[in-house]
């Protein structure tokens, strides 16, 4: 039986179908999870997808964090279940205190949908092991509250423990220390602002001539091949 | 019937209500108090229209009925000035089996094959967007998305053709950033990708920006939903957001009667959107459709509950009983008139068989959507409404929905039209650039002018990737999405382009409308898709001005004639009149959207020049045509002469060649030629592909006359495109053009690094116009991509 990757749908979630498509694209079994259902249905890993859960009212991710499914997920993540929070999912992970820091409004105050280049700084997590260390990947961002912030001590800790997962080559939003994604100490919980699920094929991904070089449009795939391999080998 | 009491005096409210039991007007009261003065003028009705309502009802209308007639018979809802001209779109419609639902429904539907149907429509939200740019634009997106949803389709893309005053005008700095943020703020939160549109500047839009919004949706062809309420006993269910006091507009004339002096202030007349609610509503509706739980459905847009109840009832068994006071309210002080007129967003109305009500409510419960049974379908032929036990409305619904006034407004060719057309921008009239340096300077100026400059600053505020089916987005000739949402795994896709040129239409509205259609048609074909159907947003000035009415009549005639010739029927659209600042009307601005279908999205043609050594071919004829051109506008502030001449047969042939070239894998890139001519197209394709080009300009025009470099570079002759073909395909492709009678000329090659000239030292990619000038790509990029961000990048928006 292939590894099963669950994708949570909150009201206002937008990127759930694409996360399911990415899971299927690498040969995993995609499983839809519903916010009101505490049961994780024996999935082997979970993606918290992007969108505007509960309209991002109050604060991005602040309401979703209290969904029934999150009660179970928080415990499971602490127990080692691999969890990838993308964009709004990253915000939910921060609100749930599974990851440090917070996301605030982009530096120019606008929504930004752009194909950005990130450098993978940590390829030792369950979600990034298929990248070469220091690999550069062109992956789209699409958010308005995408600017990662944390206090200096937390940032220093993240750096010292090698928990900065990915950094922007050209910081689009004023994120502290160019941080695009981080991981927890165990490496099973990962938060990422860019959307690797939208960089899985040449047809719909960021392909072509971007930032002075030719890109294939598939630079996000290793997030999904990584988790599949780590689940198979586990 | 006594009508002697009708006057334009303000409504004396005290005399109506003071000695009656209920604090609101009822049908019973209306029957016994014919003398009451009613504020029909304040509600925008003429005396004749008011008298007709009295004649229909055989009494004076209750104030709720008056509110309903005033809004349903408004220009916006009734198309009373435009209807006689819009008829042509049906009468002259080309015969096509693809058309499943034509004009009149919420949106037209076309068959795209593989059992799928696509529905699409463009609408305007011009006036609200001037008053409140963010919410005006946001609710414009929300409204058109609900129209598409109402047809039973999943919304899969939006596009926004926008027009503003001069780019450097202070008010544009207020309006544009707000509109862009509103389009993005709403659409992004809905999860519907924004895949194209336009941003155009002209002084005529300074006090009246045009904010048009297009949406496209996909469904299985056998699952089309219609706005109708058949079957007596079926339940009428209102679901979605609660009804609030926003967007009431004119109804405040009636509502003010109930405001005491310390009461709430008048509410905003622009609606306020909640995209999160709409996203939930979309998923809720799609689940309801999938389970086949409705027999009819209608969204609540303009005229809110008034429109939805009358249109559903009029298209169904003919009657409906509604308990209006059962509608969930955000504000318990709303009067029945206000509830009827409210344009609160994110509301839908469904007609549900009694046996399915429980299942319907269960889906709403799953999505936490409020749903309330308001009433039921009847066969009485009357739409009746109750408010706290009293009948406040009792009308024949067809008289509201379909039998409103129709006007044959007078129109006449404006006296100034001849002089305008005679002012041809010849070389003698407008000074043209001479010599290499001036040509180079002109190119840099034009590619950085507000209309031609790169709009990334605005466009990257829109999510174009969500749903994962966007094959072509902003910057391409047309947007393209795969139809995977309705048929997983399919390679079938649709392409969409919207175009419009107010300057061309001002010079000649008949030709201007046709040129807009031709450009959108060409753009769709350039990406490899076969143009199938048309939607239009007709933005004009005051219909009461015979000049404007002539422009409108000519534009409709032109568009209908061209649609017939190109074989693409108009499936629906929108008319927006009264676009004016004071007495000054905007340029007539028909915006035309063309939808095309492509069997295999892998075959789409992009616009970027990406492969060194490929051959550049110019398709079509170039003439000395600068009337209404970007060059005349930007360099001289001139508008005169005639727009480029149009040959619809040629457009069709060009389209066929572009589609065949894509299908047979002969084309690496294609880009249509329009605003800014060959120069603009080549610059865009070079920058997108990160490659230079060496251009060899053609030396003669279609008639064998000498073609000077200025005309070759900047003329806006229609029916043209530039394509890049691999050397191995050049002969096959040119043979095909020749066989079909399409002029084709080799105009250069795609370059990697420069082979000659001053930039050789740096090894930098350049655009070289042979024998004229050379510009490094870095300089082009700065000129093209810098200005827009500089103009608007510092604006701060309330969002």
C-alpha cells in the first residue's frame, strides 16, 4: 500500500486540491481530511494547505488552529507525524505553536504572486531530503501575510540549530533573515511560505525563462518525493 | 384611474402612516389611499413609468412594490434603452451547435466537447468603483463569479479589463491601487485564478473609471442550472450571507421615512464584500448541484431579493409566495423596502422540491451556511410577499422581469464626427521621428508609456496559479486554463482574451467594436485555441444624448455583423450607460471577450522568444495607419482620422494559420500585433523569453509602396501577428500561409548574444533593428518594467 498523505480542508482553504494532486503525482495515496473531523484516518503524513482559512479573519490561521482536526494533529505532530504547512498552513502551524514565529503583512502591504527562487538550507528533514544541500528552487509565492518574523533570540536559535529550511535569494516581503521556511527540531514539522505544490509540472508550474535562467517548472516536486521516500524507508 | 395626485413634491410620509395600524405600507392601504404622493422621481422613474405601474396594478403601488418596479425598470436591470439594439446579437447570431444557452440567462453556455460545457460573462462595476475603489472592484468580482456559479458551474478563472484616467493624475493614484487591491483581495480569497485583463489609461476615464470583470466556469453539459421556479409547492430557500443595509442606494428615499432623528445614519450605497463567505458558498452550491438538490437557482446581485424572486417566479410556474420577514437580517431595523432593495453580497436563492429540503439544509449545515425557507412556488401568476402578517406585495412577476419599458432613444451621427475623422495623422499633420536615434528614442518612450508599460506591479497582486490549471496567465496573448476541475485528467482547455479600444471606437464606433472583437479573436487564436463565442461589456455615456446613442447603435451593429462573419455568437454580456463626468461622456468603449477551445493544452503557443536562431515571421499586411494609435496618443496627444481598416476574412485566415501552426507543432512563439505595433510585440516577446532579436524591417507595404521604418515599427494595422518558427519548420509554415493567401514576411531571427554593434563587448542580449539601432535588453527591461511600479508602487491602500 502506498504511503497515504492527508490534506486538511478548512472553510476558506484554497490549495487543498492542488496538494492532493501533488501527492498523487509522486505516487502517494491522497486522503481528504475535514476540519470538523478529529480522525486523521491513519494517514502517514499531513499537508496543511494554503488559502484563507476562516477568511484569515482575526489573524491568518488563528481560527483554524482551534478546529477539531487540529487537536488530533497537534498531538500527532508532537509524536512525530510528518506535517507540511504551506502558506496558510504555515500560519496555522505557528498559531498552534508547533513552529516558532509569526507571519505579518508583506513589506509593501500588497498580495504578491511571484515565482521566487529559494535556497534549500536544510535537506535533512522528512520533506526536503530529496534536495541537494544548497539547491536553488523556483517556486511561486502567493500571499499577503507572508512576512516571517520572530524575536532575535528565536531567529538566532533557528539559525544555530540549522532549522532555517529555505531562504529567498531576493527577499520579496521583508521576511526576517530572508526566511521562506523553517522546521521544528525533530525535522518532521515544516512550514513554508512558497507553494511547492504549484511547481510540479512544466505545463502549469513556473517554467520558462525566469530570473535570467531557464527553469523546468518542477522545482517543488522534491518536497513530495522526499516525504514519500522517508515514509517508505521508515 | 385618478392620477391627479401625482406630483414631484417630496413624499409626505406622515400623511401616509400616522393613522394606520402597521408602521409600513401594505397592499390593503395602497388600495384605499390612491391619493398618496409617491417618490417615484427620487427612485429614478418617469411619470409615464409610474402611471404604467398604477395601470398594471389597478391601484397605486405599495411602497415595497414601488421600490421593486423602480429598480427592476431601471436602466441597469431592464436594459430599456439598449434592448432594441441588443436584439441584433440574437437575430444575426451565427448558427452554431456549440451554443447551449444564449443571452438572457445569468450567463451564456457553450459546448466545448468531451461532455463539458463552459459558461462565461463579463460585467461592469464602474460607478461603485469610482466611489469606493476597493469594495466596488471586489464586489464586481464577487457578482460575476456568482452569475457563473448560478449556471451550475465551478468558477475556474476571472479576468479584469480596467480603464482609468491619466496615469499621473492624483485621482488615478486613489482609484487604481484600490481597484487592483479589491480585485485581488476578493478573487484571491475565493481561490479563482485571475488569468488576464487589461489596464488602460485615457483622460476620458478620469471621473469615471471602467471596472469590468469576467468570469468563466466549467460543468458537465448535462448539469446546466437555470434561473426558474417551476412546480407549485416547491420551497424557495434563501441561503448565504444575511441581508444588511449595504447597497440600498435609491431605496433610502423610502427608508428615510422610518429613520428617527437619532436613528442610524444612512448606510453606504456601495456594497461591502465578504469573499470568505462567497468561497464557502461556492463549495456549498457545488455540493448541492452535484447531489441534484435544486430545480432552479438564482444569485442575488443588482436589486437583490427583488430581482431574484421576480426572475425566478417569472421564468417558472408563474407565482411565488414569500414571507419577507423571515429573511435573516444583519440589522433588525431594516424596513421591507430596504430588505427588497438591499444588494448585500454572497446571497443565493434556490427552488427545492419539498422532499429534498432536508438534504439541501444538511449541505448548508456542513458548510456553516445560513439557509432559510422564505416561501414557495405557486400557480397563482402572482408574486406575493408578507411582512409580519400583512401583504405588502401582490404583483404579476412578468411585468417586473420581462415587461418593463422599452425605449427607442433618438440617435444621430454627431456633428463633430466628420471633422474628427478628417483629422488624419499624416506625416504632414504630426511630426514623425526621423533617423535611427529618434526611432530608438520613440521605441523606448512607447514601451514605457502607461498603456504599453509592463503591469506586473498590479498583476502580481492577483493569484493566477490557484486551482493548478492555469496554463497561460498574464502577459500572454490570452489566458488559458485546463478544464480538469470538471473532468479530471483531461487535456481540454479554454483560452480567453478581452480587448477594447475606446479611441478606435470614438473615431468609428462600428469599426471600433469590430476591431475589439478582432483583436480578442486574434489573441485567442495566437495561443492555439479555436475562437468559439463572445461576451461583451458595452461601456458608454448617457443614452439620453443622441450622439452617445448613435455610438451605441453603431457599436452593436458592428459587433453583431462581425460576430456573424467570424462565426462566434454573443452569448451574453452587460451594458453600462451613464459613464460620464459632468456632461462629458467617456469614449465609447465596447470591451469584447472571446472564448476559445483547445483540445490539448500541451499544444498551447506562448509569446516568449526563447530559442536562439529561430526565424521571425510577420503575418499580415502593414499600412500607414496611425489613427487612434498609441503613438499618436502618447507622443502627440492626438486623436483623429480613422482606425485601422479591418478585413474580417483576413482575421479568420490568420486565426486558422495560427491554430494550425500550434496544432502541427510548427510554432515556438506567437504574439498578435496591436497597440504599439511590431515594435511593442517584439519587445514583449524578447523580454519574456530573455532573448534578443535581430529585426530586418520589410521595405514595402501590401500595395507595393515603400514602407518607412517608422511605419513598419509602430503602425497598428489590424490582422497581423509575429511568430517564431524553428528553421526546420519555416518552409512548411510559409507554404501554408501562401496556400491560404496570408501575406508572410521574414523579419528577423531570435538572438542569444549580440553579434555586432557596441554591446558586443559585454556579450549582452540586444534587440537590433538592422540598419537602424540597437538596444540592450537590460535597457529595454528598465524602460518597460520600471514606469508602472514607479507610478503606483508607493501608493498606500486601505485593504
